[in-house]
C-alpha cells in the first residue's frame, strides 16, 4: 500500500512536469500551428542553469535568473522559427528540432555531461500513511498547480490573454484587429518556455539532469499534448498527470529500465488513437503581407 | 547536343567507376574506414530521401532500420550460426517485414505526429537493443561477427569499400530511374498533396507503405554493410542521433535530390571528421568533439531548413550558377563560329 | 481618403488585379461590384493589408500604406469587416468587440496599459458601438459562435467600428443574410457615412449596393470596367447585362 502511495506521489510530481511541458506545446501550437521540438531543451535549461548557479547564489536568486533565461531563450527560438517565414510547415518542425539538437551541444559545453542537481527543499522525507513523501515533490506539484491557475486566469480575463487566444482562433481576423500574430507567437513561445524552465528547476532536485534528457521530456510532454489533441489545455494537463502516474507505477512494480520504452509505446498508441479521429493537413505557414 | 550530354554523362560515370576501383590503393586504413562509413550512411540517406523528400513523410526513425539490418545480420550469423549469404538475405528480409509491420499503423500519422512516432520507434529500438542483454549483448555489444566471403575470398577493408560504394551507385541509379518513372511521379504527387493525389487515383496508403519499406530496405542494407565491415555492433551507433544525422544529410543534400543526398553525406561526414579532429586539440576541453558535432548538426538543420528549405546543395548550386552566369557575362565574347562550352551534364 | 493607383496583385503567379485605380472620399460610400472571381475580395484584402501588391500604390490620407502590414493599418484608422464575418467564435460578443481596438490601443498607448487598465477607454468605444447596435448590448455575454448570421455580421461591423475608423472596408456585407437583415445593416452604413466615415463596400447584391453607394466601380477579370454614379450604371445597359448578369433598368 505504501509502495503504491509512494509511486502515486512521485508520479504526480513528474506528471506535473509532463503536464507543464504538454501545456507549453498546446499554447505554442494554438497560437502558431508550430510544434516546438525544443520544448524539452527549455526544461533542461531551467534545471541545469539553476543547479549550476545555486552553487554560488541563493536558490531563489538562481531560480529567478533561470526563469528569465528560459523566457528569453524561448522567445529567441520562437523568433527564429516564426519571423520571415514562408516555407512548408515540415521545415518549421525541423527548425525547432535542429535548435533542440544544437542546444544539447551548447549545454554540454556550458555545463558538462554529468548529471547535475542542487539540494531539494527540506532535508527529511515526510511520512504520509506509510509512504515517504519528499517536500520537494509537494513543491513541484503545488507550484505548477498554482502557475496553471494563474495562466488560466490570464487567458480567461486579461486583454492580452484574450488577444493571444484570438490569434489562435482566427489569425486573419486578429490581424485586422491590429493583433500582430508574429508577436503573439513569440509571446506564446516565451510563456511556454517560462513554464518549462520552471518545471525544470523544480524537478532537478529530484531527478538530476544531463543535457540529453531533453528528448525524453519532449516526448512525454508531447504525449500529454496529444491527449489534449494539441489544442485543449485541460486535457493536456490531465494527460501529463496520467502519464506521470503510469510511468511511476511501471517503474515501481515492473522494470525501471522499461519506463522509457513504455512511455514511448504509449505515445505511439496515443498518436494512433488520435489520428483515427482527425487528420493533419499540411499548411503553408505564411505571414502574408 | 543531347548526344554530347549523354556521352559526357557516360564518361562521368565511367570515371567514377574507375576511381572506385583505384582509390582504395591510395587511402590509408582509417580513411578507408571513414569512406566505407560514408557509403553506409549514403545508402541509408538515399532511402530517406525517397521517403521524406519525395513522398513527404518525415521519418526520424531511419536509424532504427539500419540497426535492424546490422543486428539482424549479426545475430543470424553468430547466434543462429547461419552461413553469411543466408544471414544477409534473411536480415534484409526481416528489416523489410519489420517495416511493413511497424509502418502499417505508424503511417496513418501525418506530419509532426509521424515525426514523433518514428522518433519514438527509433528510441524504442535503441532501448530494446540495450535492455535485451542476453540476446543483443546489451551496451557491451555484439562481437566477432563473421565477414563476407565469396568463393573463398574474404572481403577486407578495400574490398568492402569498393563493394559499399558500388552498392551506393547501384542504389543511386535505381532510385533515379524510379523517381523519373510514372511511379516516381505518383510518389511526388503524394508528397505534394496527398488528398489531391488520391483524387487522381494514386492509392496513397499503400504507396506510402511501400516507399517506407523500400527506404527501410536500403537502410537495412546499409546496416548489413556496417556489420560486415566493423564486425562489432553496439547500440550507441544506432541511437536517435543516427536518425537525426540522416535527416540532416537529406536536408543538406536537397529534399528531392537523391544524388544530393550522397554528396551531402560525404560533405557532412567530412565535416564531422574535421570537427572531431578539431575537438581533440589539446587546448580544448575534453568534451569538445561531442559539443562541436552536436551543435553544428543542430545548427545546420535549423539554418538550412529556415533559409534553404530546398536543400543546402541545390541552393549553393543555384548561387554558383548565378555567379557563373555573372562571370560569363564579364568575359569577352568568343569569336564567331567558336564552340561555346556546354554546361556540365546534370548528374 | 483612400487612393489606389495602378494596382497589380498576383496570386500564385496569376494576375488577379490589373491596373486598378480607385478612390474613396470622406463621408461617402463606394461600392465594388463584379462577378465571382472578378477580384473584389482580392482588392479588399489588399486594402486591408492581408495581401501585398506586385505593383501600384495605395494611399490612405496621403500616406502610402501598401507596404504596411495589416496589423499596422488598424492603428491608422482602417476598420475591416472580412468576408464571412470571421469572428472569434469561442469568445463572447463583448470580448470580440473589445479586441477590435487592440491595434489602435497598442499603437497609441504602448504595451503596459494592455495588461489590464484600458477599461475607461474601451468602455467609451463599446458604448459607441452599443449605441449603433443596441441588440449587441443584450448579446454581450453570449459566445460569438452561437449567434445567428445577422447578429454575427453586427458583431463583425461593431468590431471594426470599435477602433473609430476613418475608413471602413466591408467584404460582402449581405453574404448569407436574409434581405431584410442585410438592408437594415446597410442603413447603418449610411449613418456612418453621414458621420464622416469613408466606406468601401464589396458586394454581390447589386440592388443593395446601388441603393447605398454614391459611386460604383465594376470589376471584371481584374480590371475596372466601370466607374461612376449608380444612376449612370443602371443606364448603361450593356455593362449591366453582360457583367452583372441582370437586365437593364428597373432591377433593384
């Protein structure tokens, strides 16, 4: 019983991270129709940057710096992918893929290939009905949940949030209203990257990062987004949480080595299930006039 | 004029063949190794160009089929103790069958979903290769794979180099014929607009599957060649990085240019080797080779796909052509009656 | 207010508009007529900034705008009603209206106020639109996608008017609407013109357009085949018959 509970809690924590990445995918896709393969790299940025800085600075300061860096990096990725573009969408996907691969190299150069981490919040595990729960896990779940709530309020009630939604719903109409869809797109990238960076810096005390983990994070986040059909934020969040729980259970009761394989197989199954419902049409990704 | 072109084309190919036979004598062993490796990659790249360039199906999983071919031959010849010839044939067959089995559900996906799905498949294959230790030797790898022997003559380095590149040439010629045939036209229609292609009677789903299998067959052949040359396999050679590398090569060489894929492979491979040499200079930190290659790969993909989506080499060719045109304009006009040089034959 | 000279617009390497000259003055309604495919929508989209001309120029209040992107034109005072309404279906009517002013506000007030505090300014503009279309006040909280065609067209018009435009460009006002509804909306355009707004209307419904406009252009095959007041169009029966497909007089 306590084993299950422990798995559920750790699954919830990792699931919150997947949900955050998945939400990032959804946000960017809704506004720009782009699938950002580099999403995982931004999680790594948040995590490793904080870990390295936390050696010399106080953790909150390091975290803030990492968040700013993530938002900025994300905006750069967005700007590079979106501006001056009149090509096939296949190519845009490849651009983000290329940036993700390049980031791996850059991170290895900056921070090395060995797993890095920084101390988690609270030094002792809490006892929760016989299961060991780390305060850091609660922090991950709590903070990400709070951020989700803030984002929801932002998109629901603020003028800018509605403008972003409008750009997602009808780009042409948005443009004649004076809403610059490219600027909105870069903003979507920035917000998603902020979210990813946050997820990264919260997760890294629990799971040390190397620059290579961006692939696994991106795939899991994408699986969550696929549950949300790439457009539904709530379903994407639920998908992420579910995926995290499933992986934790597989790791606990079965073989941890197969955790990744299972996640991937699940992703493929999800993709196939969703594709049965709707099909993807290539679109010209043009900025028009 | 056409006859002159054809004659020049033929001469070009004969020259290439002659090089193929002679070159190994001038190369040192490690250069032969790299040369053969380039041929292996080129073969897989040709397959990927067909799939991604012409038929428009972005696959990030080509490396998985190279792995299947390599490990297929390796396992069949060591664990199953099959004779070399049978092992090769069976390995190829298995790769093709796997392609049909995996492709049938996967190819229902489109666009980035297919990309993610194939990437996931590549990583699954890698994970299986690492985890199925008793079968595949896990991370340590598969050792002592028998080499190719025909009529008592063991194919060593130089022989394999020639065999590999001969295969590349054959594949090149065959695919070019395919591309220019009616079937090729149907494929390109498929890649451009699937719904439209179906509208004019192209059976999209089955064609997509067949191209997938053909591409996998070429990758499998590449894998077999790899196993025959190096006779040692480890999962790390066949990770997601290989698939990404192949996509880069196709992007660089031109999405719809099979010859470009081969040239692109050679170019990128040379770049990789140069970067590795550069990275191991004593004054650079230890992890430089990986850093350089990864960053350059990724950066190249991003830059090429953004600014030259039709491929780096076609774009370069375009600019060089313009440059040549411009320079030609500066030259004094030839005397009346003198033959103007004809452009090099389109290869 | 709006001057177009020698406009050439290409679409997929085909010429859709050739050597088009057009003027829209203050406080007037100019109608654009022509068969399907004649280039009316293309012209409207070029004025809106969604398409870039291959040649020629577009002047708005003396300023050359043909190189400006669509997003910048809103802040200049050009309001656009797109073909088929093109609302933001999941947002409320009021949100749709408020977003119409986004460009204008972003341009004049900078970014910071957008993060929440433009209420007073927006309220004023909303009141103006509700004054013109009282029905919208009742529908303010409804999701725009759930409204009837006529109501949606009202929202689309209102959204364009929220930025207090000096030029209003309308693509197919009457499309998909019952005649009564279309005519009622047309009356609003008359009102706006009386207030000083310049209106460019691209229309399929010839009768509606002739009733409304002070000046009419007829496009055929991307060229201007007729330019003049509605009365002389009706009198020129061969133009009317062959290009608009209606009999000469008495059609309205």
